[in-house]
C-alpha cells in the first residue's frame, strides 16, 4: 500500500522505484487534499506505476461534478465565492496576511456542521458503482476538458488580477484574497487530476466519508479509524470554495490502521489528523506510527491520544516523521515523547544536520527493525 505521496509530483515515481525496487502496489490512498500529500500521488498515477485500487475521501466525489466543469466556469464561480469570503472575514484592501485555502479551512470549523454530514450511513444520493463511480460521474469524466494550457487566463498572466476583479466585482481584492482564489484552484486541480487518472486507467476507487464516531469498511489488512466506506454520494452543500476547503482540512484527514500480523507489528497512518474523537486499537506493542503534520505542535494532542491507547506499550512505538527543511518543526511535544523516533530530515539548533533520507524498516522475528542506512532522530528544540 502507498499512503500519500508528498509534494513533488514530477520526482515521486522515480523515487518510489529507486527505494522500493517495485513497479506498483495493491492500494494507493490519499488521506486529504493538502499539496504535500496529493501531488506525489498524482505523479505516481500519471507515471503508469501499478495499482489495483485507489482509496479517496468521500467528499471529493461530491465536489467532482463542479471541478470537472470547464476551467472558466470554475474560475468565475470561485471568484464570486472569494468575494463573499472576503466580506465575511472582513479582509481589507491593504491586508497582506497569507490566506491559503488551508488557512481558510480553519475559519470554517464553527460552520462545518452546515456543510458536512454527521452520519455517512444516512447518505441518500446517487448509488456508487463497483468501479467507484456513478453514471453521472462517469459521463462527466469522459467529457472533461483539460485545464492545462487554458488560453482564457492569458490576458491576466502578467499579474493584472486587480483588473479582472474590478471588471467582475467593481472593487479591488487584497493579495490575501487572490492567494485564496489560486490555492482553491490548485485544490480543485489535484482532485480532478487523481480522479481522471484513476478513471481512465480503469482503477476501481473506494470512497471513505469522514466520521470520527463510526469507522467501517476497508480490508482486514487496512482498516479505517475515522471514516466509513460509502455506497452513495452525498449532495454538496455550501459554496464550492467552502467545500474545497473541507477537502484540505487537516483535522478531517483520513486515518488508517494496518493491524499486526505474525510477521510484524501494526502500523498507524495518522495523516495530519489530531486524532480527536478517534477510537484507536489497543494492539500497539512495537507498532509504527507516522507523525501527524510533520511533528507540528498543533497536533500535540495526537501523541497524547496514542500514548493513552498504547498504555504500557508507549515506549515500544516507533514514530516516523516526514518533513521538509522547516525551522518550526518538530514541536516540543513530539521531542519529549518516550518512543523511538526516525525522521526523513532532522533539525538541530535551527539547522539541519543531515541530508534527507529514506526511512526504511523491515520485520525480523515479529518486530520492526531499522535498516542500517537509516539514522535515528537527532532533532533538537529550535
């Protein structure tokens, strides 16, 4: 199984083959729509590497009919949504604070119940076929026009976006709002790219709707922790911008558990979740766990939840942290956990002690063993 793929679309497939010496996996999973989780997934599928099934967040299926429209239609709808968001958040003309769609999703937390579904089993939309698509989705995927190279944006490629917004809305938009628009377009582009690749390659898709209170579906070898497999599509509610923002939400990213077997302990794939409300398994002795959100202090709760679930086995867990060259991560909570830690790159006194590494482990006598070429974590407080 491949769970998420990092930020680099063009390099990921070659990296995968070089490290694993394989040309495919059984299952490709994308936990949520952050660029540093989905871009490599797109690259993997576009490269033609093997895959028998793709697992995706259910709300992507709900938004696909919108993002499969011609680029002009989606762009114009999102500009209108951004204008309303600017008014609601009181973003002023001179404001230059960063406002990506990831940051915007945090503003939706108090409104999430208005644009989300609490009980996925109550969905009453179109039935999903065995291949993962409804008749409508299959028709739209067949007819979808490419967005790449769209000439419609050419008059504005020199950065004269103020002119476009003034023409459409008779007002200037602050840079933060323009950044929100283009990060929303990027989010839509990633969803449609993965869906189109899976559909045209004939790879079946399994959809999982976020539900912290009920987990179901999956396979014996890979089980959802905060989601349930769905058989129907729920209609989209709220604006396209708001719904796209939910697809990148860290807190609602999908979490999966690969249970222990005779040959090896279990593996917990946390994505960027804070694990709030999740019912974790108790079979944590010697398990691996991926560090949510690169060991960020914003996800400190996740380490406490895992420690509580693991109880006496907490010290036997191995945390694996993936990151770029961040000056702020990992946070103090991650650095003080009792468990063994491994990083793709470590931070030491605001510098980086090593180049990036591929963290490799193998099973021996029922335990996870670190490969000789993989170094232990030497991260220090910033």
